[in-house]
């Protein structure tokens, strides 16, 4: 990172970190979570390929923080759903804590990857894979052809299969 970019980032952080943490605290139950997500927001700014010097820093940070917050809530939702499924399993069949953590991480990664797909592709894939609908049923549900359903499912499956 060039000296100018580092100075700009440092200035952005120094001038707006407290404000951003307060903004997040109003949306979260925990001050610690707000602090963590504020740092995650600045990490996203720092990890951008090109240094950013926004004209309206608070609007810029709010936009990024909203994305971080949405990811946080999505992960919480996935984790809660996962814990509910695990609670329904017999004790002997329950996986170890390490296995649970690995599975949860994999679910979050799958969710992140699926979120990169166009909504119709994602919907076709989920209807087929999670709801168990046939290609014809997915086609009828979405108002598209069976061939398009097949293309969408292959596209989503390929993305997940070749993800690193």
C-alpha cells in the first residue's frame, strides 16, 4: 500500500471508526459485535484492490457496513438453522464440535457462492436440491422451460463443484 493510500485509510479509520461502531451498535444486541463488525468493515475497505478516498466517507462506510451486517445476519440465520437440525439428531449420531464447525463453515461458503448466482438460477437449484422438485416441477414453479431448468442447475452445480 502506497504512503498516500495508507495515510488516507488511517485518516478514514481515525475519523470515522467511533461513529461507525456506534451506528452498528444501534443495530446489534452487543457492543462487542458492533466493534467486530466495524473492524470487518474497515478490513473490506483495506482489502479493496484500488485505494479508496470517498467524497462522503460516512455514506461510503454505511454502504459497506450494511453488507457486512447482512452477511453477519445471514450467518446467524444459517447457524441457528444448523443448530436446530443438530438438536433433532439422536445424541449418538451427533457430530463432534470440530465436525460441526467444519460443516457450518461449508454451509456458509455454499450460501456465499449461491448468492453470486442470478436469482432465477439460485431458485431453480434450491427448488431442485433442497425441496426435491423434479425438473418439470421446477419449470412449472418458475415459468421457464425444462431445458432452462437443467441449464440453471448445471450452472449452480458447476459453481459449487469447482469452488476452491
